[in-house]
């Protein structure tokens, strides 16, 4: 499975801050926002990741991640000159996906929950065996603001509605999508909506109509955070701060994920932490590297 992070857009709801910097590079407590969606792909075992952003912002992402080799992954980059819709990611990223399945995650979505790596791995395995698409639903208080999925007791998606006046369920479709390779052909057939965009909901409906769409419910014990407004950005940072301070662990730590996956060695992780040693984040990376190899440095 190949991964795509869509980190474009103007971030207009966060102006004036995002007039100078990409929204996905803003800090969510102790790390850039884009660390969180990239951590989701890495937890799913995905090592080839395409970052799509604007021509102006792409150089900053390249400076941040480079080619990804130091994390045991491979980053590539592509431009989305105008915000033409989420589904355009599969036109831009067709060469990256090739003949494989694809996971798309939005650059401003944050996911967290116990056992999330297992859930992601199971979803990827299911997709590999059965084809189709796997979407992730989250219960919300105000489903009329979201794309809403209705599924049967076995998780088969029956319908998807975009911002319905009378929602059939309270399960919002989150910004994480797993697809088989057919998504490339489906994306090529799309026409722009009245908003002038290629809509991801139209992609999902194509799978629903084929009976090939499944919904995994991220219910109690999970957090799904959007960071599109000043208020939600602060709330996300506070969530991460409280969680990390209480538990003494850091989530969305890319170096730790790479180390646990066996993609880098403890020595390599320690070197990455030492480069950031003046921050608490760097200290944490060095500490997990020490514990991983049982050495006292």
C-alpha cells in the first residue's frame, strides 16, 4: 500500500497566520501538524509516502523530511497548484500509487486511540484480501456538518450523505481513506461538483454502489481532531499536552514508530534525537533509543 498526505489548501480559516506558512506546518503542541497524519500511515506499515502541497509550500516540507531515509521510509513530493478537491490527489499521485492500493490521509486530521496500529493493519490486510475501500467513521454530536456514513451490522456501507439535513446516523466520515487500485480509474471518471472540485464523496459513493465499501467505527476511546480553526488548533494542542504529560509518552513521534517497526536501529534513533537535543522531543527520542538497545549513553 502506498500513502498520500494531502497538505494543500490556503488555510483561510486560520488567516492571518497561514498567509505566511502552510497550515500543516503549524505546531500542534510539540511537533508540526503534518507529523500526526504521517504517523498514521507509518503505523499502518506504509513506507512510501507522497506529500502533496502547493508549489509555494512544498520546499518547506522537503526541508522538514528530505527523502525520508533517516526514518527508514521514502518521501516524495508533488504539487497541487489549486485546491481542486481531495479526489484530485489520485490524479496527481497516480504514478506514485502505480499498481498498488492507496491510503489517503488529510494533513490536518489527528487520530489517536488504543490499538490504532492494529486496527490500521487489519484494515490494510482486509483491503488486500477483499478489494474495495475501507473508511473510518467517528461518532459526532452534529453529523449535519459532515459527510455521514450509514453501515449495516457487519460494517458494509449502505449510504454516504454530504452534510445531510436529516442524517441517517451520527457517524462522520473522517479524513482517512483506504482504497484498492480501482480508485485511480474512478478518480479519472469524476467531473467537478458545483463547488468546482473533484469530491472524495463521489469516489466513496462509487464503491458504495458496487457494494465494496466498509466502515470501521472509531468509537469510544478514540480521538479524531480537526485543526481547521484557531479554536480547534488550540484544543488539539491542549489534548496532546495533557496526554503526553500524564502518560510520559509522545504520540505521533515518527522516530519512535520507525524504531518500533524495525525500520531504523537504536543507534540511528539516538542520532536523530541528539540532533534535537535542546528540546524535550529530542530528549524523548534519545531515551527510547537507550531503552531499545539497553545501553547507557
